[in-house]
C-alpha cells in the first residue's frame, strides 16, 4: 500500500459504514486485531463485506507499525 501523508488516511475503506482508513488505524492501535472487532469498536458491523480485505490490510499494517515491522516484508 502506497501512503501519501494527508491523503490516504482520508480514504473511505467501507462505503456502507463510511469508515475511513484513519479510523481503522486508530482502533488497530487500541488493540482491534481484525476488521469485525474494529467495526464493533466503531459501533457498526460489516454489511456487504467488500471492504474486509482492505480493512484487514490497513489493520495489519498499523499493528505491524506498532511493533516496528513492515507488513509487506512479513
């Protein structure tokens, strides 16, 4: 995932629930290990499911950053 500071963090990951990438990163930092847990933390649940692979990638990336590992290299 290519990150352009100030742009990609505003990306909508889930259209059904209007969840932005920065919101997913925040709940990942708070301990959400997967999209379903992250969505619950945000007061919603997956609807159509199209977003789940992207949400998983964002959460994995943020959790890897927390421990200093590049998720793409793992």
